């Protein structure tokens, strides 16, 4: 039998590292278990950049959450001395009335977010890397930017260590059971007990939590980095991050950072539901063709030779909203899952919320939208 802890966290990626930190800073004895390295590139918390933006076209409930996330990221930067958040400005673009443009504008107006409404021509003139088609519109928000996900994970883990947490990598959790006084976790190396359990295992969460098997579904995602023919137009001080409702689908992209090339991807890529333990991680020619066709049309000066392709994983819910809740029939187990391709920006505050729910059973943040019981049994 291994040690007993106050709380065990399964999965120490973007959200799990934040939860481990926020639990440890409460002077709790916390164990974080990660099946791979810390950080690693096999899940959802890698790739050198993740968008953060104040307008939330997805739903207005996300705006207070992302504003809190900005505060927590900046506090973590101050605590660790690492730069994590890079402000580039953000473009939400598409045809007039598209979900992204209309939702972003409504979000800005409802919450008093500073923004500009721009024509495609105005975007293209101000930011030469862009070539949006005539008739498209954009919402520009100056505080948009990106997070460095690997550095964010390391920063949360270092802060958790300083607060007394124990984190063990390359230790796969096989399952857990509830006991009279808590939970018992079986791993590839040991058996542990704790009063409470937090599960933040990304695409592997539905394998560990039976209640989520039908509502948290892993999906294969592919990103591309292409060599720009005008590299300086894609530097962070000249190229805002973007989300774009194009004719071909919903795309998103970033300036050059951490690797050569203009980085972008298609939301839900080719809609491939996968088993995270058995799927094609190696990018295929069809992945590259899909992405290159988009860049050729909308970012032609960014569409030079391919420099890198990389797979990652989304874990999607039926309504694309998160799951942040205690299990209805077992309140000692708290789950953060189903972040549906737009969760990393919130990790700093979601970790805090998971700590609140695990220890106190409630949080000051409004998380009613993310309850498990919104899904029919």
C-alpha cells in the first residue's frame, strides 16, 4: 500500500497541473499522477501556442471565466517569473451574421469588451499576412493573444511543488474504487488512497470515469506550420491570432512562435472519433492537403513549404460545453473534462474551480452551464 493523501489528481496536463497547484496551495497533501512525461505531446496541452481571447462567441457564460483566467495566468507569471501569455490582438472573422462574428460582437457588447468592427479590406491592410475575402467582417479585440501551453504546465507544476505537492510521471492509472473513507487508486506502480479524487485525464477521462463514456468523445486533430514567403508579416507584433468562419469550415491560427512557420488548424479537422490509445498519430497527406488548401486561399503569403504537421486530441461533449462538476452519485470524485477544443485558455481558473468543488463542494464562479446532469441519462 502506498501513501495516503488528501487529494489525488489523475492527469497533469493543462487543467490537471492547475488543479494540483490550487489544491496544494490550500496546504493539502496532494498527489498528481501522469501516465506520460510532464509536459508531453500526446494529449491536448502542447503545440507551443493556444489562443486566449476575451470575446466568447460560444456562449456569454464564458466571458467572466476567461476574464478570471487572464488574472490567474498573470498571477502565475508573477509567481514563477515565466512569460506565459503573449498579447497579439485577436481577429474573429467570417461572413456578416456568421456565428463567430455575430457571437463575438454580442459578447463584446454584453460585457463591455473593447473592440473594433473591421471590414476584410481593413484587416488585410492593417495586418498584411491576412487576405480575407471581400464581404467578410471581423471583430478585432486588442487583448487577444496566445499562451505557451508547455510553459504553462511547467509553471503550474513548479508552483505546485513549491506548495508541497508530489507529482509522479510515467505512472499510468488503471482505475479507482471508492472506500468507506475516500478513494483507492491503482496505478502501474503502486496503490494510493485519498479522501478525494480529481480526474483531469483529457481524452483518457472517459476510460476512467464510466459516467462520461458517451458524453466525452476523443477526436483526432492536426495542426500545420508553413513557411511564410513574407516571414515578418507573421511575427507576433504584426499578426493577431484568429478564429475564422470560412466557407470550408471553422479555422484558427497563430503568428510565428517557438517553431518556424505560420501555425493554423481546422476546428474538428476531419471529424475522426478515435481511441486515444490506438489511432493514427502520424499526419497523413490528406491532413496536409486539407490545411494547405485553406492557407492558399486566405493566407497566401503564409502558404510556403510545409515545416511541421502535428496531431493532438480534442475531447468533445454533445453541446461543446465543458464538464466541470462532482459526480452526481459520488461527490468525492470531481471531474474536469470535455473541453471541446477551446478549453486551454481557461485552465488557470478551471484548476481553481476544481479545487473549490473538490474541497468545498461549491465555488464562487458560475459553473452551472458545465454540470454533468445537463445530459440525459
